C-alpha cells in the first residue's frame, strides 16, 4: 500500500539573464508604481519578475516575483535570487546577490520586494550604449503535493553528463568539423538549438545546410573543443583553473562565442578576463585585451582595461611602449579617444 506524502515537492530551477536597456534613463521617467517586467514559464506556471528603478523616495533598485497564473489547489513556494551582473558597482564589486522566498496562494500573489543595490553605488553610464542593467535571475519553484505516492527520492539531473557523453562517443553524429587538422563529430540539431548562427547554417539556406563536413578557419582545435563542450554541457572546465592559466583560453573562447552567438559563454569569458585585470594584469597584455574588448563589444572589459592603463603615468608610458599598443592604434583607433577622455575626466 502506498504511503500518503503530504509534503512531497517537485523542484524546478530556472536561470536567465534579465537585461533592461536604458535603465538609467528609466529611473527618471517611470512613475513610482511603474516597473519593468519579464515573464517566464516554469513548471507549468506563469511568473513575472518586476524590477523597480530607484526613485526620489527610494535610492534602491528593487525586484519582486509575481505568480501570474492560478496556483491551483495547492500552494506554490518559490525563491527568487538575483545577481547583479552589470553595471559594476563603485569600489570594484562586479556582482551582488539578494534573494526572497514566498508561498504563492492565488493569481497575482507577489513576494516582498528585495532591495538589490543602491543607486548611489552604481556609476553613471559613460556612454549611452552602456546604459543598461543586467541581473541574473534564478527562480526555484517547489510545488507542494498532497497526493498519494510512493516516497521515492528523485536523483539530481544528469542531463549535462548525458549530453557530454553523447559528444564524446559521437553516437548519431551527422556533422564533422575539421579544425587545425583535428576532426570533431557533432549533432546538427543540438548545435542549432544552442547557436543561432549554426541554426541558420544547418537549417537555413546557407550551403552548410546539407554539408557533412565543415572546415573551421582562424580557430585553434583546443578552443573549438572547449566551445563544443560548453554547447553540450553548459560548462567550461578549462576556465575553472588558475586565472594565469586560463586567461588566453578565455580570450580565444570569447572570440568564438561572439562568432557563434553564444551569449552566456561570452559573458563568462568576459568575467574571467575582468578577473585577470583585477588580479593585476601586466602592461604587456592589457592593450591586447583592450583590442579584444573593443572588437567584440565587451563594454565592461573595455572599461577595466582603460582604467588600468590610466591608473598611473608610469603604467600609461609602459603600455604605450608595447607592441600590443601599436596594434591597438592601427586596429582600433577609436579606443584612443576613450583613453584620452578618461584621463581628462580623472584630472577634473
């Protein structure tokens, strides 16, 4: 006879970046009760994240979670965890996290607002294109059940492991990539689901749609292998080591991620490069890193590089004397304007 499980829960965790363009401008134009929303569907429920820009009466960026659909016959417990990714706060703190939990019992039931970060801690955007806010939102839903069922523990998800094994074994592979003399077997449908660029190549009208082998140029085999691993497992083990050992890999992977539209991988690589800057990048590499940031639209990384270059007159002189700076002058001359403007602002 089955046991009565009154506290059995189904748990679902969902993570996504919530980007708000023109956030600084909205702070001064939205009324007190207005907010920016993002709607998600998780575990059969519709949810909305509400983000409230700071007002004259409150100096905080605040967020809350709302259940848009009906809760049904049982309460739904959910947790919202928010990690500030951009902009970088004053004092060099690149990430800041807060969370709130609530038991949702009806349609449009809301959690309390959680104060994420003070407006006074966020620097004003240096350029209109930098006026945006990115929050990594994690919603964990625990649905309480009162049905009769066998109390069987549910194992943790091993989906990334299974997909990783599929990549390693090559079972059912229908495309081969040749990179720097090495061959990599993969599955078109998985690649297309992860990359909009590969979706267009395989299922659009490009010549690769019917190809069984593709030659990849201007990329090292180790970088392509790491990118494939990320596509299948959403992880990059090559970036879990010491910063000194992964900085070059992160730079190459950032280029690959930008090339194939892998936005999450690009953000991860940008943070690794920023970490190298915070850990004390030397003058021989900062100009090369700045070139990379400019060419692939990495505004956070670009700002870090410029900040380092102008930190002292001695560092500026040393950087200007490097080969990397000479390449920066020829390939990205517009960046020099950013350096000059930053120096002028520091003097003022």
